[in-house]
C-alpha cells in the first residue's frame, strides 16, 4: 500500500500544490492527507468533477503550476466536457494530473452502478486520448510512474491520469475533523419521514447511505419497497427523476430524499423544480454538511442557505428542521399546493458506504 504522505510529498516536490475534486471512498485516505496538509485556498472540495477541472485550469492559468484533480471514476462523465473542450491539447492545453478511484474494476466485486463504469474507465481515458497509469501500490514503482506523469505533462502540457485501485492507499485518519452539532442522524430523519408519509407515496432517494437506510428501514418495519426508487448511482440526479415522476403522476405524493453533496452537484436542478412547481412534490434535503457516504469529507452545505436558494429558485415554501420535533412539525404542516424543501441537519458517521446487497428494481407506475 502507498502511504498518502509519500505520494503527497512527490507531488509537492514537483510543485503541485493545488488540489480539487469530489471525494471517493477509494481515495479517502489520500484526500484526508491533502485536507490536513494543504492551505484551504489550495484544496477545494468542488461540487462536481467538471468544476474541479475548471478550478484546476484557473489555478494553472494563474500560477503556471500543475494542479491535481481527484474523483471517483463515476465522475469522469461530469469531467469529460471541460477535459475535452477546455484542458485538451487542441484547445487550451492545460497540464493537470487526474487521480481517479477505480470502482467496479473488472474481477473485483462491486455494486451494480459501478460495473459498467469500471469496465470502461480505461477505455474512456483512451477515447479522450488522456494517457494514464494504473497506480502501483509499490512505493518505488509509484514514484517512477509519477516521474513519467510529470515528464509527459511538462513536454505535452496536457492532462495525465493516475488510476487508483481499491486499497492502493494506506490508512490515514483525518485530523481536521469538524463535528456537526446535530441531534438527529440521517437514518432517524428518514425513519421519521417514512413514518408520517402515506403508504402510497413515492420515494426517490439519493446516492449513498440514504438509499441504503431507506431500504433497511423498509425491511425493519416489514414495509414494501415497491414505491421506492433508489438512485444508487448518478449522484445529483435524484431530484430530477422525482420531479419528472411527480409531473407525470400529479395525484400521487412524490418525495425526493436528497443529500447536500448530491443537491450541490447539480444545483441548477432546483431552478427546474422551482419553475415547474408540481404541488405533489416534496424535496427533503438531509443536510449533514458532508459527503458522509464516502468518508465524511465536508461540503459547503452548512455554509450556505440552501432553503433560501430553493425559495429564490421558485419553491413555494421552504422549512428547516434540526431536531426530530421540528422535523415532525415540518412534515405535518399542510399547505395548499405544498411545495417544500426541508433542510435537515443530520449527524455524520464518516463510515464509507459498502453498498446495497439486493438486486435493483424499478418502481412500476404504469
Ligand atoms: C458523479 C459522482 N461523483 C462521486 C460519487 C461518489 N459518491 C457517492 S455518495 C457521495 C457522497 C454524497 O454526499 P451527500 O449527498 O451529502 O450524502 P451523504 O453521503 O452525506 O448522505 C459521493 C461523493 C458518485 N457516486 N458519483
């Protein structure tokens, strides 16, 4: 295994001192080391992988140095546009290092949403003509790969990728761990939400632990899973799936259980919801200020006023709840054409999501 410190020092030695990205469980230890050892202006946990590439490009334009962008392979899709139409050699030729966590690596057991991404990870890089190395877990070999990466970048002024398999990085425990002062866990909030909801309500839950907890709570109470759609992959898109279902099924209450990281990833979707205004739609955002499912790395969720943003985007009503009592009151509030976003502050666990162990199903609505 590679000590995150060793890799970080190799990067610093090569003057790479700017890091941006969206966290991934496979890169958790590496990201934690970066957080603890990098100035806050030089480590930006970005809202999505495409914005991370843009932040890196800006840093390169401003300083001439080679920045690093980290992501899970599922984020390559978000990054393709700025990689090909901004950083590519045939456009602005921006040198940058990509560190990509390889979920769903062929031959390694993983969840359904990672299988295809895992199969095509290297092919996608090849199609983009981004050279890459699968990072060795041997220190000396990894140092050689990093040297080759900088040799290419210096000569070609273009992106180069290091693909990291599971268990490439040795454990590292984050020291700068800010605890969220919250009374309720995400699971307790979901428990309360389903307790007070109608049994025919449709639930669309976001990527990560929220979907797992919804599933497990249904099991615990012997409830049906039939009206739940678990957005296991495709982070940030649950609210739009829910919006579209709500528009087509105006007589059925539809609830989106969202996360702050996911909502921020594609925050423009709030404007689509706010202008469509289906009165059967509830958007419940479980805001723990963190990417809890992949290790608890912070989001800006608690630094900005998400309900105010939703309100400004056209949501009819927004409520906030920090305690179970406030949540129950908010859920029971009835307004004609109620249209809510509730920001619920949940405790962070910091455990990484191992995924669901059940086959995927689609809700049957037609
Ligand atoms: C495009 C993309 N980038 C990254 C990931 C990895 N990932 C899975 S869950 C998650 C964190 C989600 O955070 P949030 O929505 O705040 O929910 P929480 O885990 O805190 O409940 C991340 C980054 C992913 N699945 N897809």
